[in-house]
């Protein structure tokens, strides 16, 4: 309660400063006058009485300052004074201010821009469940490069490995959606366990069923949240309805959550994937052969299995396949890469180096600025000496200089927004 | 923090050294318990009642008024004095009266305790 009263009366004296000051003046003056009158009653002359009171009570101005500075709002007031003074000082030496602000702006701006990039690309978690367990699995061709897999190979990998909890494959798919204006979409054909592998659950409807993953069943699709909003006006009962794609009827199984962004895209234009259909391959189909390298495999490692262990096991599985089908395989093993590395490529290391470099740029800028300020401080020694002589305490001088430098820093940061954008 | 300690030091210099720290507020409350008074009146009354032992200067006195007012223990009102001058008269609030009672009790307890310790030989 008294805290509130303290705050309100402090605010009052801040807002109605002149009145509060006048009252304090009148009160103190009255005090001194009354003290003097008391002495005059005892036969002292008016002049002598005043002098005596002054001797007893000390300097009137000092007393007033003591009373005023005892409150919290006096701190606000002096800070405000310091701020105005700092602005005047900076305006008085525009070259210095410009150099300092520019140095800071470039350093801070470059850092901010770089950090936003690193944060967006490297630090933000991937939109999958336990992304560190997700890996890409490739055939290793004889020259050591990574190669897509054929459907038959995938089936053998899936049935023979023990390292992966789930192993799924996908290939790109570009259907034309015939809802309203026909629109070509960026899509994927995926095995029915694809979303289970990623750890994503549909927001509406259901996941693909294993029995749907064969050539002669209903064709089912999954929609992205954006496509569902854009083309189907967020129809809550979309699940189970049929839609037209490439002049074929597809049944909508479900809609993925808005938080899910597909990072797998083979579209060179880099568009986001908005629709998924079941792969629906059969081993009898000609395009399901072992040499038909057009599918990308993605696996979720079992708990406790490392990438090295998984690679070793898959190498054994692959060696057995090469032995069994020597004509179809010329590869020498399997490559397992963490999904993060796959998505970012070799860029991550370079990004960190760049971030380090811009940090150093800021450090160099700060060192330069410190030198500038030191040089300036040397030329301001007289000013500080004068203030101290006039009664400024060490803390008061430090505060004034601190406010000035904070202002400089803030200006630099504000200007840093421009290069950062 | 530095500032706070600096400021506190300055106050201590202002306060008369013979006044036990923290008792000024209680003495002001006690003075006002009889009737509303202006600043000078309070100073004079304090000096008289203590037979000249306590001489409080205007600085500490007005800082104390400000503090007590903000704590809601006293309130000030501008009124004409007997010499047809305008002065701010301070008076106890209900809360101030309660605080005076409790502080007087506490003070008595402490003084008695200190006396017991000093008298023990």
C-alpha cells in the first residue's frame, strides 16, 4: 500500500515538478524565516539573525538538494538530465558520433543478419519427432557417391535390417489438381509408413494404411495444411472425400498439421511439397527393379543404434544382395547420413565460420570504439574535474558517462537494423 | 548500488550523531501526536522536549517528513500561522498513530533490555 503511495506521490512530483519544488521552497524558506524571527524576538538584529540561522542550518541550496535527492523520482530526473546532456554532447561532436555509430551499426548489423540465418537454418529444430534419429540411406556406387535405390532393393533392406525402426522411400510427383483452376502441384509419392517414419501425425483424418500401398487399391492422398486452406477452404470434413488429380479420382486420407513443413523436395525450383500419395508399387512392375535407382530412402534409427552401427549392418545386407544378384549391383555398400547434414549439405560448417568472422568484426569494431572513447576521455578530463569540483560524486560522474555511452550503443544498435534487414 | 551507498553516507553526515539512527521518525510522530505542527514548530518542540540535546537540522527533518508522508503516517496541509504566514502543518494519520504506539512499545522493550544488559555486572 505504502509502495503504491510512494509511487504515486513520486509520479506527482515528477509530473508537477514546478509546483512540488515551489512548495518545498516555501516550506524551507518559512522554516528559516521562523528561525530568524525567533532570534529577532531575543533582540538580535534581522541581519545577524539570518546569518546565525544560516550558520546553524548550513547552505539552504544544499539542504534543498538533500531533501529532493532523497526520493526515487530524483533518480529518474537526474537520469533524464544525463540523457539530455548526452544528446547535446553527441551533437556537439558529430564526426565522433557518426564514426562510433557506424562502427557499431556495421558490426551489430552483420552479426544480426548472420545470426538470423544460422538460427533459421542450423539452430531451429527440424519439424520432426526426434530428428537426430532420422537418416537418409543411399546405395554407395562404385565411385563412392550416393545413389538412389530401386524398389526391390528397398524391400530387401527393409526386411533384412535390424538397425532401423522404420525405413521409408519417396520419389517426386507432380500432379495437376483439378479443383477450380487446374494447378500443377509439387508432391511426393511415399510408402505408407513415410509419416510414421518422420513422426508426423495427420491433424485431420488418418494416416496411410499399409494395405493401400499396392497398385490395385484406392488411390489415397495426404494434403498439406496450406493446400487444404487454399484449395479446400479448410473443409473440416475433407477426410474421405474424393478429389481429381491428373483426371484420376483420389481419396483424401487426411491433412497434415500446419507446423509440418516438408523439407524433402526434389523439385529444382525448391517449391514446398503440398501433396503426398501412396507409392503403390509392386515387385512385379518393371519400374520396381533393382537397377531402377529413382527412390530416396529415409530411415528412423532404433534407440541406441548409432549411425556407424547402422552403416556397418547395412553394408553386410548390401554385400549379401550383391552376392545374390551380381549383375544388378555394382555398388560397394550403403551410405547413411544424418538428415540434418542431408538437408543442409556442407553449408553448415561454412555458416559457423562466417558467424565467427562477423563476431570478430564486431569485436574489432568494439576495440576501435574503445580507443576512440579513450582518446575522447583524455580531452574531457577538465570537464570531469570541473564537475567534481562543483560537488559531483564519483558515482554521479560515472553515471553521466555511462548514460552517454549507453545512448551511443543504442544508436549503434538502431542503425544496425538497416544492414541486418 | 554504489550510488545508494554514497547517498546513504551523505545522510548520515547530516543527521545529528547523538540521535540514535531510526529514532527521528518516532520522535516526529510523537511530537505530532499532541497537535498538528509545521516544520519549524516540530524542530523547536524536539529541542525543547529533549532539553536541547537533539538539534535536528532542516535537511534531515524535511527528508523525514517526505518519508513519513509517503509511508502514509503523516499528512501535510497548508494553513496560515499565528504570524499570518502560510506554513505546511503536519498531522498524524490513523496509521501513523498506530505506528507510534507500536514503535513506542518496541522502543520501551529494547531500552529495558539494553538497560538490563548494562546493569548486569
